[in-house]
C-alpha cells in the first residue's frame, strides 16, 4: 500500500462530506459497522483510506449521539475512534526518507474491516439458510394463533348525525378559581399560647409549640414569639448541647431559683457543666431528661 | 405390513430426525439396507401422489416434513416447538464461531468489535454452540464451537457446506481487484476443511453421526 492520504483535503469537499454524514449513531450495532458504512457510502478505496477524513467523520457521528448510549457501547465506539487517531498520528509522524514502515499503519484496520465484512456476508447466507429450513414444518401440535377481532360491517356516520351529537355536548363549566385563604398566624397568638403553656408546666419543649402544624408560618411565628418573650424576660431558652432539644423555661423557674440576675435570656449552646455554674437549682441531670417525643 | 409402511410409521411418529440404523430398530425384518430402499420408495410415492409432505434428508437423518410451499398456511398457527429466527448479532456470532472454532469470547469480541457475552449465552441456550474446551492462556478461558443442532438449524450437512471465502462477494475488495489476491482473502478465514484436517476439537465435537 502506498501513499499518504493525509494531504489537506479541499476544504469545501470535506465540509460537504461532513455535513452529509450526520447519521444516527444508534443505527449501528458497533463501531466497525459505522466505519464500514462511512467507507462504503463514500465509495472510498479501502486499501487507501483517507484517515484524516474518516477520523473526522467518525468523531462527528460519535459526538452527536454518544450521550444517549449505554456506557459499554459508548466505550466500544470510543475505542475505535482512538485507534483511528493513533493511525492518523502514525501517518503524520515524520520519518527519515530511507526508513520505511514495516507495514502501513492502516493495514491492521483494513484487515479487521475485511474480516468483519466477510462474516457479515456469511451471516447473511446463514440467515437465508435458516429461513428456508423454517419453511418445513414437522410434528408438533398446532395452536391457533390469536387473531384480532374483525370488525363486521362498515361504519357509516352521516354529517347530520355528527352535528347532532356535537350539539348535544354541554357547554363546559365556566372556570371557577377557588382561592384558599391563608390563615395569618400572628406572633401574638403564639405568644399567648406559650404563656398559657408555661402557666401549666415548668418547661416546654420548643418543638411542641407548633404541635401538628409544621408550616413555615407557624414555626417562624413560634420562634419570634419565643424570642420576644425571652426579651421580655418572661421565659428562658436553653439548649444543652448543639443541635439538642431546645427547652423553654417559664419565669416561675426564675423565681424559684432566685438567681434572676444571672439568668440569661440569650440562646446559647452550653454544655451541662456551664449550666450548673449559672443555675444553682438546675443540675445537669435535670436537663438531661429523657427527651419527650414531639 | 411392508417395510415401507413400517418405516413410514416410524418416521411419522418421531419428532426428531432418525438415521436408517435407528429406524431399523423398529423391527427385526429391517436392516439398514432395507430401510434405505424403503425411504427411496416413500420419497417417490409422496412426490408421485402430490402429498403435502416429503421425506426430508439432512446428512444421514430423515424426517417427514411439510413441503416449503405450505409455510404460509402453517404460519398462521403456533407450532411448538419451532426454532427461533435468529437476530443479526446472533447470526454474525455464529458465522465467526463456525469458521474460527474453537474460539474464546475475547477473540470473538475483537472480531465483532462489540461485547458478546449475552449473545453467547443465547446461542448456548438454543444449543447452537457449546463449550468445547478451554484455552491455554491466562484464566483458561472457555472456547466455543458449533453443535450438531447448528447444522440442523441451517440445513447444513457439515461445516464444509459453509461458503468458502473465495465464493463470497466482498464488496470492499471490488475497487482494487488486482490488488486483492486469493491468498489475501483466503488467509482471513481458516476454511472449515482445514480446521477439520488439523484434527482440532471442532471436528470431533460437531459432526457426530448418531451413535
């Protein structure tokens, strides 16, 4: 085999040939089939494949469809693309004039293609032989294959009938839009709710404030209510450890503890030891109550 | 009861091809020679009478099967079991294994350019190929070859009935015919004759006469 086919092709013709080769990648069961298609449909001489052009076209087809392929199949196409690029590189490498290739870098590819096509032909022959053999039936029981029901008689509708039916269709209901009113949850409501709770119990779990309502409005209102009440020094907010439960203590506790001045109204992550410093009557053990489910 | 009738009854009742030796077991009066004569007689009779079926022969196996012209009628029924109509991938794989057996999966995949594990499984399920040995190399990979069933499925008497490379039109070679020599193409394929001649495993496994 002779000749480098990597001379820069006429720009116009290569553009044309590329444009006409946006074929669907999934038409091809494998990379060799695609390559063969490119070669055949352009009447390329397989013994002198223009590697540059073919590689470019091959890559273009792959790029257009490869994302839709399964990974394994995509890999197969990429592998051949890499082979084509390697061959192209080998052809481009300069060699000293007196050194010849052992073999044209394209030779292996050509052999593969010829072999592939050979087996395609054989597969065709086998397919024909199979079809012929299947025309002979042997012993077996015959079960009636399901036939679709045949519609008897022609369907005829007159225009008058059609109009009558169309006229009988009732007017569609006017579109009614329903507006679901959003109930405004006020912070005041939450505040009085908290006060009520705290009159009944010493301490209250923050998450209990909104009970079954998990709407953002409720949570935000509850949080603001707590903060406001804390600012008014009506309650104390405490969290034993980070991301732990948040407890609210009514000012009843404050009176009991008698250490009002030291009580904090700030929400702060504090560990048990720190709390014992601040609150005399409250021991870590009290605070580490078994969590109430909320 | 003539030998012809006995042979006819035996063939009719059998679901698989029978060799003359197997048919002869039907009665002491039969031997292989008598059976063969009877088979010829049956064949002539069916043709002469214009019967819808015929004595179908493949290798040394005989069956009574319907004539192919009746296929359109019979295709309206589901006849169990009917051999599958194979996919292109399956036919391609069979073609390669038929010519290159014994062949491992890796080599097969190199020729096809695509993964082939599932086709191989399908073909094994249909008993068209079988494991005929293990390769020498790393991992001792499984090697596949075609089966007797393969020949029956394609109505081939033996692997030699497969087309020789030289007889196939290879369109790619058309363009520079003078450069493509017989040996070029021939070297692509170890024709079935040579693989049998070298006494490779395929020869023994594939075309067994019924014992």
